C-alpha cells in the first residue's frame, strides 16, 4: 500500500512497525457542540482507512481522543449554567450518535483528557527535566527553537514563523514561538488540577502527545487528521513527543483536504455552518458518508445541496443493485447458465480494481468507480433474469466491497423503534402484494390498479418478472 506522507511530501510504501498490529492515532473532537461536516470528513476518511486495513487481514489499534478540557467547553458551561463536565459528557454522547449515523466505528480506545491528567503532567515534567520546557508563574511553555526539527512537518521556516508570532498580554513566554504545555488557573470558575506548578490545566497540543504515548507507545505507524491541524497542532505534537523520547513520533502523517460550503469557507457569520446533526434532518447518514468518500481524501471538496442530491442518487443506484440481486438470490432460476459461469471470473477483476485504488493512497473515488463498473456488468448479465447462484455470488462481492467503505450497511436491524416500524411497513407491503395478486387472478383490474397507484404514491413500484414480483423503491 502507498500512502502520501505529509512529513516527506511524497507517496511512500506503507511499512508498519509491527505487521501484527498497526497503530493509528486520529485527533478527535473538542466536545462542546455537535460536530460539523468539516469534522466529519477525517472521522469518515480514517475510519475507512482502518476498515480497509482490517479487510486485508491487519489488526489495527485505533485511538481517537476526546478533548474534554478547553476554553470553549468552559464558556459553554457558563452560558448554560452547568458544569464543564456536564457539557463534555453530553456532547460525547451526541458524538457517538452522529458518528454511528454516518457509519463511523468506535475507536479501539477513546481516551478523555480528564481521565489521563497524571500522564499529561508526567509528560510535561519530562520536557522540563530535559530542558525543552520552562515554568513561569504557574504556566509551562515549550521552547520551540530548542527542538532542532521544529517546522519539518509543515515546511515552515522558524525565522519566518517567529516574525509572524505574537505574545499575548497574559503570557510570559521567553520567545514568541514558544507554546503552552500547562496553563495556570486564572479564575475560580475554571476547572483545574493540582500539578507541580500549581493549579491549572493542560494546553491543547500536549494531550495528543501524552495520550498517543500511553495507548500506542513512543513511535506509531500513522497519525492523521484534517489539513488545518498540520500547523501548529501536529507540528507541536512532533516537537513535544520527539523531544521527550528522542525517537520519531509517527512514521506517516495523513491529512485530509478542506470542505467548503457552496464554494465558500464554512463560517457561522455567513450562516453556512452545518453540523452533521443538521444535515441528518435532510439526508440519510449513509448519503453523507458517500459524499465524503466520493472524492480523494486529500482534495478539497465542496458541500452543497445539489451535490448531496447527486450523492443520494448514486447511492440509490447501489442500493437498487443490491435489492435486485437479493430478489434474484431468492427467486432466480435454479440452473446456472454457461454465460454466468464464464462471468464469475470476470467479477473478480472489479475486486482487483477496487483494491488497486485503495492501495493507491486510499483512493476511495476510484474504488467507488470500480463498484459501479461491477454493478454495470452485473446489470447486463441479469437483464433477462439470473440464476440464484450467480445472484448470490454477485451480491456477496458487491456487499464485500461496499462494506469496506461503510456503504450498503444502512438496512441492518438494530432492534430500535424504527426497525419495528420498518417491520410493520413490510407486513403492510406484503399484504398488498398478496391482495394485488388475488385481484389480478380474479381479473379485478380496478382494485389491482388502486393498489398500484397507492404504492406508487409512496415511491414503490411492483415489477412482474418470470421469477415473481419484484419491489422497486425510489
């Protein structure tokens, strides 16, 4: 597999440290609100990376943190008159709901900052002991220029960075490039922990270094996140981690491109700020996932209602192919034709195309194209019906490839009220199909037409085939 490594600005062969367990760290959300469509992209992209690696037989330890200590959380708590802990726990629960709706699996570990404070404090102390950090009135800062490789991930020149850096009024940094590892408590309303430097809380960057080390070790295979995190967040993670351990922090860095909204930057001031929860009011979560995977992860993508409708139409084509094959798997002929036998081997060429695309820097756009090529080939084969064996083989392959992308999974039953409603709808549909068949047998064409029109109004078409009645949904 080839991966584009931001650290080297080149596509490299992926060679894991330990083939038995691939270690991946992905930056998680700051839990003070529902996550937006921009956040969703790395969640979906790197969930797909994990799925593909597991599909190829790899064991993956996948860590994604929750930032549950932050100014935004504290401010939200003040606004709502609740504790910071209540805010963060609420939105962690909401994250799981929305992540599940777009097919994102839970990480192997979802560490919270608040539950790993001693590890963070110990990490900061290590940096002080090694001369890479210093304390000023309860604040602790990292000496950016003391780390020789500072700027290597983002390709930034240290002198150029320094000329644009500023020191805030409430900061006592020795150099404008230095960044906070630990922040002294400023107000009684702030949440704080006891440390060797007094009451305070960690800076943003230190948490990922400390949590990655604790759960994955000093050197990991892949660190991933959005392009906006390259600098300063990931740059600072490298400096902290490598200064503390003397080892390379991550062998590969993967960053997904930006999302614009109707070709404009997403902004609350422009009223084009969309959370996934908002979008789920109009589109199924699987449509959102398809949209996010339809382009190459490193390319910028534009979010718009028209593009979401295109995604919904494309995904509907996939579901129609699945429905047709499921129908033929049950109602197809028992005898397999020679043409179908010849086409079995041809089906595997689409699997090869799919895997070649995924091996080429997780090219989900080309992988999806391979699935549609498979669907076109299968549709030609089954145009006049198909055997149960052929339909079964084609369906298995379609689901195998689509499920790697987290697609065609939305019909599974989870034992919810919605599933019970779906069962009731199916029973209603089955009853109408039986009644329509009886009406046609009795030549009661008026009643048969009434049933047809009733179903058509609900987006359901009944197609009479040699194998029986096929249900086609819009």
